[in-house]
C-alpha cells in the first residue's frame, strides 16, 4: 500500500511540475538591448539591437524606444532624432513624450521615477529603469551624473518583431544616453527592457584614443615645466 501511495504521489508531483513548466513556457520574457545581461549593456558605434527574447510565437508590431539623454532640458525634439534608422520596418513619429525634460516628477534623479512611468507606459510595475539607477550607472561607466534626463519617445512602426527576432537601430545617439525598449504583443502582453539590459551610449574607441593622447601630452608638458623650474 505504501508503495502504491508513493507512486501515485510521485506521478501527481511530476504532473504538477510539468504543468507549471508548460505554463511558464508561454510567459514572455523581456526585450533586450544588445542581448546578454549587462548592467547596463553598452552601445557603441551609434548602433544597437533590440531582441525579443521570447519562447512564444507572439509578435510585436510597433516597438517604442525611450532615449534618456543626460542634462537635456530641451522642450522640442533634437536634430539627432532625425538620424535614426532601422533595419526592419520604418521609424515612425519622433516626439518628446509628455515634456519630460522639464516635468518635476521625471527630472528629479533622486525620486526613483522610472522612464516608463514618465512616458505613461504600463510595465507591470517595473521600477528598475529609474533615473536614480541611471545616475549610478552613469557615474560608474562615464564618471559623471546628470541633474535631469530629457526623455524622447520614438516608435518603430511595422517592426513585426517575432519570437527571438531582432532589429537594428542606427543613429547619432548622444554620449551617456540610456535606451529602453517597450512593446505590446498581439495577445496584449507588455514587453519591456529590464535595467540590466538597457543600453548606455559610451565613448567610441577613437574618442578614447584622442582623450588618452591628450592626457599624455598634458602629462609630458607638465613634466617639462617641472624640470625647467
């Protein structure tokens, strides 16, 4: 009798676990910027990928990109937005989402306000893409913090981002800009970029070489002045 009960219990547990796994397979995972799980992932060369890392067959027709530009207080879309292009679909209207650069609730980097809330986008209470976290990463990676982030919203219409699909975005993205992606599948599920996979524009290698060369020149000049004295 004990053997029979144990077998029945084992089958029940296995069925329960398999049922949970089958359900989990249909739960979409987040969008990714340049893949992986960086903190955040760097963007270099003015080009980055948006990946739908999902096991289901859902599709995102329109992908929304949020560009958080440090210390940008403009109330009109900047010229660099017109340089954006994509390898799939077409870039839709580029516009400032809700005058965010001067909004009291979105410019305060200490408040922890996330960019999705600033743009009135639903992300299932994801608060990791907060301006506070942006500044922590900004200081760590680029050596400065911002008192305000101008947040611009761009829609890629007709992206048709299928499961495991990706698109490439190219443009003159300002240094230190954070990039987040958002979309809604045909079934109505929200897709968004977690902070650990959000993009952060970093200096191009050529700029770093010029900076290093400049520092060496300044160092040599200082040493020469010291010897002369």
